[in-house]
C-alpha cells in the first residue's frame, strides 16, 4: 500500500499555494478586506438591517475570488473536463480541502460560507447525474462557473433527521407524465440555506406513498419568485451572519419540467448529495482542526509564563498529543474512504463516510476548544479565530446528518440492518 500523496497532486498543492500568494493574499489585504477575518469579522459580514443576512460587500468579495480562481483554472478542479474541470477525484478533493483549511481563515478558504478557491459545487455534480438534457443546458455552465446556484429545501419544522416523514406535498393538477402538466406544492421548509441569493430552490415534496416511505418523494427546481413562495424569516444562529431561511409554499405551481431526478426518486438525490459532500466537509474539518493544533503548539513554544515555555508543561502537551493522534488516524481513514469512493462508487462506503464526517466535526470542535484554552484570554477573544472556528463547526455536528444519525447509520451496516449498495437507478460510476 502506498500512502504518499500522488506526485501530480502534490505539485498541484504547490500551484495553489503560489496562486494564493500571488492573487488572493493581495486582495485580502486591499481596501480593509481583512475586516472580514479579524476581530470585526462577524459584524463586517452581517447586514443587521436586512435580518442578519450576509452583507453585500462580503458576498461580492467572495464572488470576485471565485472569478479569479475560475480564470486561473482552479475553481472547477473537481468537475469533468467537459465542464472545464480537471476530472478531480474524491481523494484529490479531500487532500486539497484539508490543505486549504489547514492554512486558517482567509479568502482562499472560508468554511462558514463553504467557500474555497477549489469549488465544492455539489450542485453541478447532481445536475450532471440527475438533470434532464434541458436542465443541464440551462444550468450546467452557470453552476460550473459559480454564477448560478439553487438552494436545498429538505428539512421541515417538524421533521429534521427523518426526511421520509415529509409534510410538504406536491400534487399533479393537469396533464400526465413528465412531459406535461403542472404540480402544486404546499408545505414548509426550514434551514433552507442560501435561498436569499438563489434563483431556484430544490424543494423535496411527497408526491405518493405514505409518511416514512423512502420512495414517493420528488425534487422540484422551483423559482423563488413563484407566487406563494414566501421567506418567513431568517433564523439567527450561533455564528452570524445567517442565510438559513424558514420558507413556506402556498399553492406554488411549477411545470412538469421542474421535476429533478425523476418522479418519486428525490431521496436518491439527497443521499447522493450527502455522500459526496460529507467526505469533503470531513476533510475541511480535519484541516481546521490541524490549524488549531499547529497554532497552539507554536504559541506554547513562544509563550513563557513563570520563566519557562508553556510547551514544557505536560498539561499543555498531552491534550495536544491526543488531538494530533486523532488527526493522524482520521487523515488515514479519510484518504482511504475517498480512494474507495473513487474506485467503487460513492455509495460503496457509506458507513465509512459517516465515520469520517461525524468524527471530523467533533474533533474540530475539540481542537478549537483546546486552542482557546492554550491561548488563554487571547484565545477566548475574537482577536484569534478559534472561537469563530468552534462556533461554525459546531453546526456540522447537527447539519447534513447529526452525529447520532450518522452513528445510527454506521450501526445499521455493522449489525446487518443496512447494506452497501447504490439506491435504485443510481449508477456507481
């Protein structure tokens, strides 16, 4: 077994580092853009007069970074060559995302907005896998360039972890078949992230079957400007700004061409999204954890209370040793899991993906908490990034599958209640 990072990928990391220093760091230092990352970051990023939404200045700056990264040939790394990408692998994305996150906060990587110079645009991967020819023609290039995007409406006020108990419904009102007719959507979604900046919301609604059935859920690409589509509020969170909306649908009408992934097959879209996104998000959490540990080690060496370095104290050493050990073990599991996804398909190692994700998110929170402790009062202040990292990554222990749900998923495979296989109609390739 070879655990070396492939030579071409190692070379690409160096290429990314050069790009960051040449084009991204200068932009970060210009026009007081550092306010989005220093102790002013939460206030600078938040438009308090618009319900706590991200400020236009902040979002425009991120768009400029995406434009620069795309022009340099980096943003589309993970996408097929047909869409301007480099046919990037899951292993490649895991290594890249850890590398970028381990550098700390900056315009090269801002995990609060899930922004990186190498895009994690799972929306395009879903469009390639599930979109009709017409949908792909309308969406693919805009998604690939980061100019277009759709929100993801699955969680409901009364139903979070169990998406199969879905009260949002869609009923066909005229015509039949996917080629004609209309659907009428009624219901509510919450934690509908990014809907403020999206032209469409991918709404998941029950179209047949009973609550609890895996089949009978359909995804609809729904224009947010549709009559009856209402943003009720943006939910303020532990880490601001917020773009997490509570939305409602009252007789929202969409054509049959809005169906995404096929009638009754919406849950497959969700599962595919989770598996692709969880391994990459795990790698980002690992990178952020490593940053917290590395910064703590450097500070412990330089800080000399009572005439000797903090690093001389085993009370400082041992907790960081344990965290570093967990990083090393997790890194090996993430690399192995991402490699298996590339070789055998995204649904071949669903249990390992869940292991990577829930443990990485927990580890990142523990590393940020320890970094605050090692840095003392300065670590608790907003003049260091650790409180921001903790507040953001605490979210991931809940979203996209809580720790408990992911552990339950792993247990399902361990005890024979579930089996590793692709959902019906989904190719592993």
